[in-house]
C-alpha cells in the first residue's frame, strides 16, 4: 500500500512538474513576442507608417491618419504638419484623457509618442485635420504629400494614400 501511495505521489509530482514546464514555455513565448514587437520598431529613430487621408474635394477638409513607430529610448511629440500649398491649415485632434462613453475628439496642441512604442492615429480617436485643400483627393489616386512635424525628430515627409478606410481593414 505504501508503494502504491508513493507511486501515485510521484505521478502527481511528475504531472505538476510537467505543468510548470509548460507554463514556463508559454511565458517564454509571450516574452519573445513582446521582444519581437519591440525589435520591429525602427532602431533608435521615429518612423511614420501607413499614412492615409480620406477623399475630399478642393477647398474642403480631410483627415490624416497614420501609425507613428518610436524606436527611440525617449518620447517624442507630434506637433502637427507643415502648412503647404496643398492645404491652408492643420490641427491635431485627440480624445480627452478622461473620455468616457460617446466622447468626441477635441483639438490639442500636440500628441506625445512614448518611447519604444507605436501610436496609431485612427478615425474617432486621434488624427490631423487638414483644412482648405488646394486639390481634390480621389480614392486610389495620386498619393498626397504631407510633411509631419515632431519636436525631437523634426520633419518627416510622407506620401499618404487616399482611401475611405484604414489599410488594415482592406486586407
């Protein structure tokens, strides 16, 4: 009887050890996944990814959306976009920090981009409003050239595709 108890006790310990090893392996994969996300950031610099604007007529407004990947060890700040002949003015909009329920994006002076992270500007959350377009923007037409400005990283010239929905929704 003691021998049977001892054997069952060892089987239980073996099972616990196997569970611990499996949990450790799962935790290791999660950590590697987090490291891969960080590794995919541009090393030591800031980059604008997947910029796009909504179609609009000449003289109207459009919204600029994008992902900002900050691979630097310090935060940076989105200040807006340089005014160009292509539009009259630009304003950053973002949801207030205390937004609850059906909050609307409000004009803000800047948008902080934390270190080692991606911030995605998407409809109903954060975006740049470009007013007084100097040209019409047609879906699938020529890319729209915009110069985005950051406090530390300076000016970044991007070509925004003209589309009605984010690139991730069309794939």
